[in-house]
């Protein structure tokens, strides 16, 4: 009798996109709203720094990205740990609650310190809310289709970034830099909080259920947070390769966010053209992930990671070499395509290697390094731009991006086998 009981599989939550279609779709919508909040700044804040606050030094103007990136990076780490300890939904709700004052702070900011403070809150919001939607989708998807799941997640977020950057550019051209662009962010926050509170369900049980059926991999199921940090940061070749590539990817995104609008403005482009370029890069990035995420489920993670980093390096070189709207539009498309190859694939690679019991913490550590790239990019790009000009900063970041791709090719192994 006892032996018969032991052969009966334990009942638990069902894994897979089809089995969890409703909750997965809801989380895609929620993450689009998270991305929209971030997108509300991408066109407007660099111009606000220049035109309303008179920040002539690039390093000073990029302090808001430094504040955002450092805060988001640290919050990402704690988001993974807290979601393991308290559940996913409470962390998601906390992210939305922290976002509530951001639009008002930007609309009525009397000095640049208010903008920096708002971006500290934005970093916490993005670290908690975006990280948690990533973890929840990984929980729901199961092992076979995680590339597709991450493609859908990141596509939703960055399509929303792109659309909002375009809309806020048009709003700024029609009504001024404040307050109209930030009213859109306020609507996103209210809607995201409402959906998360009323309709999102916790997914920690899915991860626990998967852990009971997980085939033992190269690392133990029960490891400390300190060990997870070491594995993801430097000890484990695939995890640490993903972390360095993610960091360099967001380093060049920090450059694009903070300095590209200023470069375009000094070349005589209009606000509408600047908004279009600010939107084109994340739009291609977002839409491209709908193809690259599932393709990595079929062909493996490593080819997309290496090719994506090298493509981004080529795109940055094109930005530095040209000075008109059509050429910059082509560079934005290329940069978006390269980022689309990398972004969902890196998350999927982390999920391939990490055991379900510590996967959320591994994602948190990866995102700590990845979004630390915003801060590093803002600091590096600002210093180089002040010393040698914006184009010199672009060349430096292009070289670092190419080196990152070569390092991933040399050190990373393929993490995914077709199921």
C-alpha cells in the first residue's frame, strides 16, 4: 500500500504557457505598464536637464540615470530574495506603491535634486515590479518555453518604452516639457497598481512545485544567497558570462538614453525627430524579442548572445560615424536588433542553469549586474563626453560592447537543450 502511494505523482500547479495563459497575459500587460513608466522619461529628461535646469556638463546631466541605475540594480537583488521569502505578489505591489509620487515630483521639480530623487524611486519601482513580473513568468512557463516567455515579457516592456517615448516627444513638442508627458506615467501607475492588486495571483507555488520534479543539475538545490551571488557573478561560466553581457548591454543603453537626445539636438533635429529616434531603438528591441526569444528555444542561447553584442557594437560605431536622421535611424534599428538578440536570451540562460529553489535569487543577482550597467554607463559616458565629446564616448562604449561579445564567445557554454 505504501509503495503504491509513492508512485502517485504529487498534485500541484500546472506549468506551461497554455495552462497559465490568462495569468501570463495579465502579467504581460502589467509589465507593459512598468515599461511605460520608464519610457515617459527617455525623450524628455535629457532635454529638461539642458533647457530648464541648464546643466551644461554631461556628467551632471546624467546623474538621474546614475541614480536610477544604481538604485534599480540594488533593488533587483532584493526583489529576488524577497519574492522567495514573502511571495511574488507583495513585492510587485510594493513596486507600484513606491511609484505613486514620481510623476508629481517630476512635474513640480524646482531643482535637479528633485529629478534625481524621483529617479531613485523609479529605480526601486522598476527593480521590484519588472523583476517580479520576470520571475512570475518564469515560474509559469516551465522549462521548455522560457525563451518565448522572456521574449514576450521583455517585448511588452520595451514596446511600451518605445511607444511612450514617441508619445511623450509629441506631447512635449505640442505642450512643453512639463507637465503633459508625465501625466501619461501617472495613468500607467494607477492602472498597473489596480490590475496587480485585484487580478494578479502569486506564482511562488509554481516554482516550489517545479522544484519537486526538477532533474538534478550541476549545482545543488539548497545553496545560500552568498553562494548564489558567487555563482552568478563569477564562479559559474554561463551565469557569470550572462551577467557581464547584461551589464555591458545596459551600459550602452545608459549611453543611448542620456546622450543620444543631446547629440541629436545639437545636430539640429526637431523634438519630434528626437522622439522618433528615441522610440525606434526600443521598438525594434521590443518587437524583435518576439522572434529571438522563441528562436533561442530552438537554436540555443549562446549564438544570440554573442551575435547580439557584436551587432550592438556595430550600431554604436554607426552612430559615432554619421550625423543625419536617416543614418541615425538605421543605427537605431541595428542597435535594437542587437539588443533583441541578447535581452530575453540572457534571462532564459540564467533560468536554464539555476535550480528552481534559488532561481529567483539568481535572476536578482543577474539583474543587479545588468542594471548596474545603467549607472556605469552614465558615469563613463558622462566623463568621456566632458573630456572628449559625445562621439568619443560612443566609440568607447562600442569597443566595450564588442569585447563583451568576444568574452561571451570564449567563456560561455550552451545552456539550453531542446526538450
